[in-house]
C-alpha cells in the first residue's frame, strides 16, 4: 500500500468517526427533552369541578401529593346576598371596611379566610390546612398531601345562589418513568461516543505531533456588584390611601375624605365610593354636647368625588379643642361611622 493510499484511508476513517460522534451527540441532546415532554403530557390531567355557593367547601374528589403542581381555572357568577341580589365572579370583592364591618357584626359566624377577598373562590389541601386565595386562576405547589377542597369565602352561605365551574390540572412530582426508560439508550450512546473519540485521537496522533499545552490564562477579575438601594415606601394617611385606591365598579368601599368648617357656621364635606341614595347622618359637637345635626343623601359614581356644603344654623364657639364631627350611615344593613375633629374656622 502506498503512502497516498494510507493517508486517504485515514481520512475516510476520520470522516466516519466524526459522523458517528455527531449522530450520538444529537441523540444525547434531543432524547432527554423529548422524554421529559412525553412524561409531562402523561402526568398532567384536567378535572372539571362544580363549586356550589351554598356550601363553604366542596370536596373536588382529587387527592394530591406533597410537591404536586396544581393549576385551577374558574369561571361563572354566583349570588351572595338574597335581599339586594348582589353577584360576583370567583375573584370576589376586595376585603375593605364593608367586609370588616360584616365580620365584626357576625363574630360568631366568621369568614373562612379573613383578609382574603370577600365572596371569592378559595381552596385548601386536607381538612386542617389554612385556606388560600384562588380567584379566577392560580397555580401552586401542594404544601402537603390530602384531598383538595374548593369553596367560597363567605360567612353566611344560606342566602347564596348559583355555582362556579372550575378546571383542575395536576402534574405529579413523581412522574419520571419516561426518562428512566431511556437510561440504557443514553448509556449506549455515551459508550459509542467515547469509542469514536478514542479512534479519532489515535488517528490524529499518527498524523501530527501533539500540540504544546497552551499557557494558562489569568482569571478575569469579577466585577464588583453595585450596591442595592432599598426602596423608600411613602407613608400615607387612611384618607390618602383611600383616595389613591383604584376604582372598582363593584366596590363596596366608602370614603369621606374632606371635612372643613368655615366661619363656624358652614361645613363642607367631600366624599366618594357611596352607593347611590345612601343617607348620611351628621352632627357637630363641642364640649361633649351636640350643637348642630342633619343629613344628606349621597350620590353614587364610584371614585368620582362629590361635595356638600351644609349650613349649621348656629355659630360655633372658638373652642381651643375644636369641634367634633360625627358621621353615620348604613349599607346593606351594615352600620358605618366616621368621626373627625376640626377647627371651627373662626
């Protein structure tokens, strides 16, 4: 055999070795993601559930294991009050002063999840775990094993009507059968790749001398991280907080944000978030005695600001302690009150 034939044979062997190494590498790169996707599709399952509003919690019939990933998607509308026939989606209503007043008035019948949106969709795993908010959609990892319950955050379900629909999708944390079946294939591929690299190394050694080792490069200095500045959270008064709240068309929140006394004989009141037609009683007292009183009917409009100029029909005394202004009203049979002290304005 001539030297030319020997070199051409070595080139054929080298080309075949590279093709084999490329095929094995492709198998190793693509097989695990494909197996993981197939295992995920096998583990995930969707379960439809009806959540009636007349019971606090409903057993979905699904038992989850600790570490499972569950996605809940909900839809529909239920009625949560028979008299005024108010309705809500699974998102419920924000936990505001109205919800707090109901909770205080019915302390013997508490909400299942105080502080979470009123009349919203909630869930819990097992019978002893704390409920958590779901709303329209939520994805969470099961903190423990047990039955999955869905319910409504309502302290009185007897006057409710209707039901929500929910779809439960679960992914088991122990689904690994698809990937384990590929272990022999991956091991065989690794063995073929090592063999191909050894063949290539032997041929390369015959064709040229081993290269000199490259001088080690000095490690690049790590950049010094910039200091993280703590964000400053401005403090707000309850009135500023109420005025900064976003407008919700179905909000049950109310707010008297301005009370001013002028020349001791006139009172200006600014308000928003009252339901249309709410009667607001007021009285002004000095030294513990009522000196003026009256009422006005509030206009609706959500976050729209309204103002009332109310004559006192008396002249306040220039008392150093000022004048105490008391407001009271009722929304949905729930009483509310607001008190503030102001300078007589003399």
